């Protein structure tokens, strides 16, 4: 029931960025070669006017951004705000209609062992669902000297490439992470 209720408010994000080729033989070329790199992630519609939240790393340095809605509609998206420290980005799409939203919950009362549901674009497979439990709350993680995250929710629900930016829901279907 939870997945059915929030499905239309979970979107798939497809991005494209340009990278410079780093091959020795191309260093002699008159013009540097650029390669297109496609990316993927997930987003959550949080406002019926087309505002979507995702992870900052999903949209970082992208040239092109498209959002695929649950009904298959593809829309151009633009980044309107970002918070690198929190790894969050706010996107906007112009759908021409009122959009479904995920109801907001709270993580302040989460309990270790509580059931949670993750929905995302895992490995490019749209609306993949996994279920798990809260393994810890308030977890601090340092990836390297420049990147660290504070007060994370740890879960054993499967999170795979493409899930980034997708919702972690409680059993009431409320967004908690």
C-alpha cells in the first residue's frame, strides 16, 4: 500500500555531463576530445508545483537534466538550489499540472529496528523497492578529507547505484530520509 501510494511522487533522474578525454594520443590533437557520460539517480516530488529533492552528487556538474515521471513522461529539469554539505539539491520541472507529492514525516522519533522502505532507480531499473530496518540513527560518516556526512540514518534496505536521491519511507509512507 505504501509503494502504491507514493509511486507517482518518485521520479527518475537522467543526467548528462561532458568529460575531457585523457588519452595520450589525443593530447596531440588540435581540439580536445569530449565524451558524454550519462548519470542516473532518483528524486522525490515535495511540492505539487514541480519541486523535486534529490542528492547534490546526482546533479553535480551536469550539462543536461531530465526527469522521468512514473507515467513515463519525460521533462526537462533545472537545479534551483543546492547544499553541498548536506548533499541535497532542489530541482524544478514545469509539468503544466499539479503533481503528486510524498508526505513528509520526521526522523526525530526513529527507532533502531523500525521497518523502512527505499524506492529508487537502482541500476537504472525504475521504481525498484527494497525493505529493511533502521540499523542506527545519528551515524556520522567520513568518505575522505573533503566529504563527510553527519547524523545519517543507517539501514539494511538495499541501496544501489541509481538509488541516490530517492526516498526512505516509514511504514506510513512518510518521507523520513
